[in-house]
C-alpha cells in the first residue's frame, strides 16, 4: 500500500502536497456524515513521530470500522469534486485492491516495484476495520481461512505485487523469489482476482466489531497476520497533528504503534526504510488500464 517514488525530494514534497489537498475534502465528508475514521499504519506513526508524513514515505492510510466504511462508500461520491473518484475492487477500473480509495484523477503514479509497470491515480487508501471470533479454536480457524484466501488473492494479481517492498516476513520473501525464478506466477494470474476478494469480503464481515469487541486491519497488513486490538484501544478517536491539519487516530496511539513497530520512536536503518519505486506523472498514458 502507498504512493511510491524514486524521484528527487522536491518531487516527493509535491506528491505529499497533492495528497494533503485531498484531505480536507475527505475530513469534511466524515464530519457531515458523522463517520469515525482513524489514521493507521505509517500514517499514524508519521503523525506521532514526525507530526506529518514520514520523510521517506508519501501515502495516507485511513481505517474505518466496517459499519462506517460501508456508509462512507455509499455517500462519498456525492461530495467529491469532478476531478476526484471513489475506487473499489468491484468497479470497472484498474483497481485491484480489497480496500477502497479516493483518487485525484489529475495526477498519476507510475508503479515500478512490481513485475509489470502500470499507472494508478493519486490516492488516499480507505481500509475497513473488522473483528475476529473470541474463542481460541474459532479464532484459529477463521485466521486460517483468511490467510488461505489472501494467498489466492495475491497469487491472482502477482504481477501487480510490489516485490521490492522491504520488511516482508522471510516466508513471503522465499515464496516471491520462487515464483519469480520459476515464472509460475504467470499461471496463477489466470485466477479471478475479484472472486478471491469476494471470498475475503464474506469472511471479514462475519465478525462485527461491536460483537467481537476487537478490531484489526486485515488486508492492509504486509507482515503476516495483523495485530488484533481491543476495541477500547481505538475508541473514541482523538486528534493528532498531521502537517497543517488535525486528523483522527486511535485513542491509544502508543499501544497501537508498539504492537506494530515496537520501538517506534527510533528511526529504522536506511536499508529498512520503505522507500518506494514509483514516480509521479501528470497525465494518463494511453496504456493505462481502465
């Protein structure tokens, strides 16, 4: 997940600036529709550690509890200006991710970290937060079903996976190298991506957040199965400074960030920083998927 660039720092700040131009529109929608949202992942880390973007990163990840997420998808388009769109995996666009995005169609990112280069519109990721069953056996069974379904999904769109992303678990790196070397990924991309995401969607919706008392960002995780947080560590969202705005985040940011990043206030070594392999382009190439 993320807007990935290999261009100079001044270009990176332009990308960040364009994303920040989108944020007041997003926040206004949430205020008008009384939707709870949370900065999550590297966005919350940036807010706490840098008061904005992580210097070598340039994306914004927003989480919403499933009920709020569904409401947002229903209402957001009526508020968006002409140059912005909602993208979901079930629409007819190039979008192949499970989570939704609001995009600025005036700017595009050439993604070069995967097997096949492609372009995507400048975006903000909107990710659903879901629950898990409470019993140990039910938890493990549900986890296994989710992991198996996600593997099928990743195989189905392997040519779009960022194979250069640092910090992946060892088993993931071994699988990626094997698929690249053997070229078996070409066979797996014949699988139906949208059907695999439908299966994941049904699984994730089986455990409502209110009933389960916990919350997780399942599809946004790149390091195996994500941490599952007690609901009281998220609610109620509070404001954190992010660049020139105040954005909502989990009520216990320290607990959340330690669960994911451990010693999160210490900067990672340069080779572990998630510097991405993409660049900004101003117009759509003729070959862009629709």
